[in-house]
């Protein structure tokens, strides 16, 4: 199928690719990870066979790991999982640093102590953790759109009383925890990406079409702190709570977060199979299919994790929400498993190679146009763990080495009337201590927001310079910044100068 509108944005032509027979292989071919939450006593062969990402279900939470002064303790379970992931070629999502629940000895701690713990935990495993959930469940239940009033959010202070915590005089545990985490990652030279994770934030609306205020609040947080936040986790514990349904606007909500330039993950997926008291859809397998398809249709949705292997071993066993029955290492596939595998094997509908910068938005790809015989367009080899960034809708437009010790390349993710540009600054043969990237935007294009860089202007020729924490780039290494804008962003030729 070709979507014509001045640009080709979708491709699903070609012969059917041979279907993969494991979730991890099918996902890798489609350019995302498919993971599982696990515990050290449940590392059965199925974990490495079916999944290429692992989240510690409990052993990397503060109640296991943290001492009251922010030190580390009881790291052996986490080590076991990280080592298992490494030897099975799986990514790790670290879970979780700042959380009101399972806080253990950190309950009631100050920001300074949280910062100590954040530093110790990130440094302990470094780049072995591909993604860390820095802040978990910051927002209140019942679709109020407010922060929780439990610790650590009781430390938040709205200095000017304007109803948010985004002003420079405000105290915000989310902002401060991410700033600390970003500093630690930068100082250590780690590739770890930093995520915020929550539940009931999956759709644009909740039951009955009411706006999802919790999702909107999360969106505002990510937009305001985009320079520190790399990824957003939608927990996706779907059940018959009116705020926990699978709404038809799930994909649109994933897309709007992706349009901020962050990766999106489905982090804790389970789907209640009891449909008697809810409107979540037409059966568990079909519901799994919908969720997987919504992710596949958004290029920056780069991973899905199910919250456990089998129903009986799930934290919510009565909902029978997972992909396998059985237990203790002996598992049987459910219809939901087959549906997920089949959907993954269809691949993404977003082209990796032919999306021009003036393309139609990927969010306009109708879910009903899912091809049955598409060729996955991103060709991550099935045997390899996907990289943590799968920019399938972006097109690197140039890479211009300069004599000044750095080079820059851009990738553009565009839709009608808007764009997000990611810029990679790579140091040459020597370490640099500052950088300047000059870009000329086409007439009519305006920058509305930028992260991880200062900018000299919003239109025409714009100079982007490093911020305090990303000026130093070691020889051959890179850092990234980005910006968002209106209009079109074609023909960008970045020129990098090191200082
Ligand atoms: C759950 C675990 O699955 C349980 O074993 C534990 O008793 C409680 O926590 N949101 C999260 C996860 O972020 O950490 C929770 O995991 C489930 C809800």
C-alpha cells in the first residue's frame, strides 16, 4: 500500500518474509525489543529463548537495594539478572530509582539522599543498564492529573503558586532526580537512557471518552524536562478500571510522546482476560494484538515488556493476563502468545528508507491498514539485540566533518506542519570541551523547543551550543541534542565547531 500525498510514508509491499518463531526474533526484525519482568529464581530457559530484554520485577527496587543513606546493599539478585541478560544478549531496563512504593530505607529521604542513591545505583552497573526508570508512578490515581501527595512528592514546592512545579523557583523531585541521573550518566560516559514510568497514562482518553488528565500531566512533565528525559514507559496494566482500558487512541497518545523526541516503551504489559465488567475489547488475544500494533505503528516505540511469564506466577494471577500458562519452568503458549508473535511478524508499517521530511505524519497511519504480508522495514538481524534507539521514521540528512574537531549529523522526524530534529555531535580524534552547531532552517520554519543545547535564535541560521553537562565529548564519542518546531525542516546541513 502506498499513501500518496506528495510523499510516500508507508510501505507494505513485497513478498511475505519468513515468519520468526520466537517473540524476540520477530521483535528484533521489526526493530524493537520484546522483554519480560523476571526474578532471580525464575530464570528458566524460556527467558532467554523468547525475550531479548529483561526487567527485574523486584530486586532493583529501593527496598532491596538502598540503605537509608543512599548506599547500596543486597546487590546479588540484581547482579544475577544483569549477568543473565548479558549472557543471553538481552537489554536490561533498570527498575526503579525514585518511587513512593517499595521505598524501603529511603522512605521519607531527602532529595540529597535520593541523589546519592541515584548516583550509586547508576554507577554500579553503568552501560549494562540500557534504560533506567528514574521516577516511577509520580502521578495520582483517579485521573486527577495531579502529582501524588505521598513522599517523595511532598517535597515538591510550588513557589509562585501557579499550580505547577516547572518554574525555576519551584522544587520538583522529578526534575531534580532526572538532573542528577543525567549528570551521573554523562560523567560516567554511559549509554544508559533515562525514563519516567507510570500507569493509566496509555490513552488520550479513558473510559467514556473523558480526556486522560494523568496522561496529559505526564506529557507536560516530559515536555518541560525533555533535556533530561530520554524515554517514557507506559506500564499498561490493562484491566476493568475505567482509567485502565485499552482505548482506541492508544497509538495517537504514544505518537504524541514520540513527537517530543523521546522513546516510548510499553513497560509492564498484562491484560485482564475477564471482559465481563469492562469494555476493553473483544478478547485477550485481540487486545494484545491491538497494543502491539499501536507500538509497531510508532517508530519511536522501541520496546514492549510483559510483566511476567505465566498467569499463575503473575503479580495479578487472578486476571490471567499474560502470554503463557503453566509454571516453574514448564509453560504453555496461550492464544495471546500466538497473536503477539503474529503481529510482531507483520512488522512496522512505517518506512525506514523513504520518509521524506515533508511526509504525512506517522500518527495518521490508520490501524486498520495493517498489512498481512508486510516486509519489516527495519532489518535488525534476528540474532542481535536491537539497539536502544530505532529511529525508523527519521532520515539522517548529513554528516559534515569539519576541521574544528567535531562533526554533526541530523535525523528529522517530520509531519505536516511540524518536525523534531535530533542532532548528534561527534568528537574527532581529540576530546572537545565545548561545541557549536550551526544550522540554517528553511524559510517559515520556527524552533519552538530545544533540549540539551542553548540556541541563538528560533529561525533562519541558528547556533546551538552545548549546555553545562554535555560540552565535554571524549575523542570518537558523541552527544545528542534536539529541537522541535513548526513548518518544514528540509535540507539541514549542520556545521560543527569545537571549542
Ligand atoms: C509489582 C511486582 O510485580 C510484585 O511482585 C510486587 O509485590 C509489587 O510490585 N507497577 C510497578 C511494578 O512499577 O514495580 C509493580 O511490580 C507493579 C506495578
